[in-house]
């Protein structure tokens, strides 16, 4: 879901399951209570009335027993639908602001069976998850779960094995931040998840799972996801940028980067329609050093979420398209008659040879070496958003 919404529910994610009797090819996607879990490619038969009632009971019970509803930002909901809503429902929910009223009226029109808890905003995500179809892109995440007796305690996931996995499973991503020593597989919350490995290929996620060493795994399951797809981003001109959207916008740098309190680095870009501030916040760590090297006149394509006040793009990645030439004076000009350096006549007054009196306006200059190059730069793994497409998936 749209990661910029300030009033988003706690997890800001949603899960959809298609339930029925499968047909044709099936693959193993997990293990729960020691039993294999399979997913079928085709649906042979939808649940009958009795099965439906049973499924509904399980969903309701699972949410009511497990949701952390004492957390102010946990507002779950579930939706049972026998018809998929239009893809646009998903697209709007990942990119814009969608009101609960709109979702509720859609659910009523579709004759959906649904229930929301507390402020009910979880219904927005639940509906949108059902509407999701991975048309352009998708990834997978293998999530392993902890034994219940360990919930809330420190997770034991061996970092060395995570690094080994990261190095040998090339289609996985956002595993480990070597510079900031951050194991990205492991969540921060006291939730039942032990770790999650994200990647492009199911076989490699299975291999990753066999490499990572950890406390004993209670169960695991493979999800199809929109993580790492940039689904939240939309290409915009500056004057059309709205708060809480995520955008791709091209412009030239019109205000050099400067650092504000807290270590955040800000710069300003401009296109034919306006100007907007862009920020690399402190948690983006070494990415700020790249941003600090930008100069007025550089042309960049900025990817990121839009903060409301002041309207600022929180940069997730940047594509540098043109680097302006910066020249610097290295020394005074040499007199062609005498072969000696001329003397400066004062600031901006030119130069004069002390021996023969010859004048020159031009000091010897050289092009200053830029420390950044044309192309993409992204925030480090430790600061990456779930939806952001890592550069290793773009190349
Ligand atoms: Zn001279």
C-alpha cells in the first residue's frame, strides 16, 4: 500500500489468499505444523456453502486472536469476495489516497462479505490485495515463523550465514547492509516472523532458506509480492505533484545541496512547470554523500515519496542524467614572452606580467573532476522501502 500515508495501519501491508480445490500442476510453497503446503496453478472448484462458512470462521478467529488491536495504528479488516475487483483499486491504493467510504461502497456493490475492526481502514488494504494482479512485475518472499515460545524474545539468525546466502543467491535482494551492519531479513517488531528473504526466483529462495542458519523454524511459507517493484511510483511533472504520492520527476538542480539539523541533506530541482525540494534524510546514511556532490545545472531524475509540509520528495533513488562541467583556477597565466607567471591585478581585474607588462584576462583553469557519475544511485539496504525496486533488479 502507499507508504507515504501518515495514518496508514501499522503493517501497511495486506495478504490475499485464493481458496478452493486446485487442479493441475501444484508446487510446494511451505510447511505448517510439519505438513507440506501446496499451491495449485488452476482452480477446479470454488468452496461450497459449508466450506465457505468454515473459511470465514477461520479468518475471523485468526484476526481476532492475533491482531494487536491495542496498538493505535492497528486497524485490521478482512474481505471475502468471489470476484476480483478491478486492478485500478490496487493501483490507486498503492499510489494515491483512497477513502474508506469509497472502498465500502465498492464492497457493497460487489456484494462482498467483509468486517473491519476499530477505524476499519484495514478494509482498504484487504480489498486492494485481492485486486492485485502482477501484470508488469512481481517478486517472492519466503517468510519463516518462530516457535510461539520465542515470540517477543531476541531473534537468533546467524549474520554470517545471511551474508553467505546474500553472496550466493544472486536473485535475492535487500538481505544485508554490509556498511551499516544491518541484517535486513529480520523485522524490528516483536511479531512471530523470524525472517523473510525476498527474491525473483522461487528455487533460489528455497536455496537461501537452506543456507540461513537460525533458531528452529516453526513454519514457513512463500508469498508472491509487489515488493521491490516500484509499483508505488508515477512519472510526474513538478506542478502536478501531490502530497503523499510517490513520483519519478526529472529536473535540473537549481539550489546546491545543503545539510540541515539532524543531518538531512536538501537540494532543489526545477522543470518547466515549477521547483520542488528533494531530501536525503539522515537514515539514508552514505547516500547523502552522493547527493552532496550534486551541483547547480546537473540534470537528475528523482524517485521518491512526497511529504506534505513543505512539499518535499524523500529520495529513494536518483538517476543522474547530466553532470555540469565545473572549472577551477589552478594558477595565474604564463606570459608567452617571458615564460613566467603573471601577477594578479586584484580580484576580477585580470593579470599582468611584471617583466614586460603584457596583460591577460584568463587564468589557467582545469575541469574539476566530479566525484559522481552518470547513472543510478540508491539508498543503502538499511534505508530501503519494501516497494522500492533495488538497482540490482533494474539492470
Ligand atoms: Zn612578460
